């Protein structure tokens, strides 16, 4: 008699589990040549399908601004695109800076650019190009050409504190010493010049007033030898020119150690003034009959306290 079992076409319970166990425990059988080629073909098709799903990015057309790199031309950030530029040589404190700057920018904007280069505050700048550069006019309006030299005069706050404080102290010491001495205008060496009297062509004085330096030389004064002398302040070159009939001395303002002055007795609206060119009083260059309204401006300009315009 045949053994009792499951009907044909039906599997006994547990057969799937046993088959799976056998399949799991059985070592992997190496693929034959046909099977290996079939598996490789299927992998290649999957790879092609994956590549086909990736669409290439469209190329940027020539001239598209987004495809072009941004190139700095040395002008101010945020400005100058499409604007006409000029090459400038900005000279300050014996240093030259080559700058490209928009021709239609104003003198005020140029001062801001100079501030970014030198650290010199705009309020302390004197910007010169054939005279003082107006803040409200453009470089085009004052006819600035490419390659122009822009002269800048002024001192930073740190320079003023570091350089001028010792000079201020020296001035105070000099004034204290002067107060102990006989008035300068009574000393014999000065008396011989002052006794000639006030020059007829000396510039008018304004007693009790303080004015900026005039735009023309101070003239009609005497020097220690009694000859006529004129003072020209070349701010764009940071120089003081002392001119006589014979010659003109061009002195860097930084080389002048001190400036002293005293009212002339009987003519207090005029001063006698000395520029100290060396370490001692023997180096004083004396000028007589300086109009009193310009005395403070001369001292401030020569010693580095720039006037504000």
C-alpha cells in the first residue's frame, strides 16, 4: 500500500521552510558563461536608463552676463559701471597712489576715495588740482585729464597727536622764556629794522581779527637786513617760499621747527615773526610788519594744524 501523503500538486507543511533553509545554507554556485553574460547585459541596461534620466544643463549663450566673470577695474565698489574713468595720481605725504576714478564724480566723492586710501578724514583734506578742488563740482567740470596729479595736504588725527603735541609744548616753553626777557621789539638787533618805520606798501592790517591766509603772497614786509620780503604758502607742495629781491628760498613746512611772534610796540596791529629753521635761536629767520589778522593762520599752517574749509 502506498504511504499516506499529500495529494498530487500539494506540498506538505514545512517544505517551503526547509527549502529556504537549504538554499540559505548551500554555498553560492559559480555562474556559467551564459548566466554571466545575461547578468552583465541587465546591469548595462540599468546604467543606461539611469543616465538617460539626467538631462544636461543648457549651455550659456555667448555674451550672457551670467556666464561672464566679474572683473574689478579698481574703481569704487558699487559705482563706475558704464561710467567714463580717468587715471589719477594721488600724492599725499610723499606717497603716490594710482587710482581709476569716474570722471563725473564730484570733489566730495573724491575726498571719500582718498579717505579709503590714506585714512585721512575728508574734513582734514586739502585736495589740489590747479587750485583747491570744489566739493560740489565734478572732475569733468574742472577739466581733470587722465594722468592728472592730485595733490593732497593734511594730517591724520594720529599724526596731529604724535607730531604736534611736542611742538605745542615747545611753543609754550618758548613763550614762557620770551615773557622773562626784554620785549623783542626793544632789542637792539630788531630796533635797527623797526626804526625804519612801517613800509608804505605793506598789506593792510585788521586789529582784533583772525583771517585765513590770503590767496596772494604776503608782501611789503622787511627781513632782518632791512630788505623787502614776501611769504608765499604753497599748500599743494607743503612748502613756504620766502622771497627777496635776490632769491627765493623754498622751505618744506615740516623742516620749520617753530614760529614765534610778538606785536610791535606802538603798532600792535602788526607783528614781528621768526621761523626757526634749525635747532637754536641762531637759525631764526625774522620778518617784520606781518599783519596781525594772519599771524594765527601762519602758525597753524606751518606747524601742521590745517585750517578747515
